[in-house]
């Protein structure tokens, strides 16, 4: 499912460029496989919407 509010940030994966992550005003972070219609992982956060997403060597870093 896509976001229900504006998307604040989007980052494409560093290793394969076949995954991307989006963060939105709906307080959700969605992980997508490029070419697939639905998110493969959705996480919800109650405090603040994510403003910045970064890939490190081994994980995703989210800044609220």
C-alpha cells in the first residue's frame, strides 16, 4: 500500500538499486522492491514523520 499522506523522503538502495524506501507524513516508512506494486515492508511510527532516510553499509538510518 502506498502512503496516505505526502512523501517526505525517498532513498534508493546502495548495493543493488533494486530496493527503495519512502517516509511519509502518515508516519510510515515503506520498503519497496522496484517494479513491484506493493510495499514489501511497512513500519509505523507514532511520534514524528521521518524527514530523512539514509542507507549505511548494513542498515537503514531514519531521522525524525
